[in-house]
């Protein structure tokens, strides 16, 4: 499938980009975890939850250096009004996580796999710094 132009990708609503980016990001997490070790699905799921939660994604988004175009997508999506905020996340974290997911969705639509991998690699390397002390790195 051929990627969209940046202009075409920008035509999508911020929450639509986040909808797509959520699955792109989660697939990257799942793929990396499975490649690291053949573990029971229950253990993989528990580890995955820590890396896809809004709090972790918000902390990661605060540390990433986006390109100007990615920053525009992030800000537009972070400021978009959604229906609800989950009980387990603060409104600020949820909005930042939505912004991060939108960037992944935008890059996916543009077909920029290299940039997706670069951002994801940075997030993966930040686990030790961003996860609470009581959890171990996967």
C-alpha cells in the first residue's frame, strides 16, 4: 500500500489519526516483546499494558523530539476534544497519549516506516527511565 502525501494525511481528524496510531504503536510493542522471548500470553499482556498505558505514553511524548510537522500533528491531536477520559488516566496524560498515537497514525499513513521505527526505538530505550521503579524492564 502506497503512503499518503503529508497534505493528504493532515486531512484526517486528529482522533482518527490517534485511532490508527494506537494500533500501530501497540503492534510495535507486541512485536518487540514476542521477538525478545517466547513467553505465555498472560505474561506478555501484563508487560504490554505498562507500555501502552496513557501515563507511559505521556511521559514518552514529553521526552521525544518531533519534527515540526509531527509537532503540529501532536499538538492538534493533544488538544482535540474526545468523548471521555478513562478512569485509570489523568486528562493531561490521556491527551498527550492521544497526541503521540496520532503521530504514529500520521507517519503510518505517510508510509514513513523509518521514522516510526526511530521514534519507537527511542521510546523502547526510555523504559528504564519512564517506568515506575516497582516494574522490571521487559
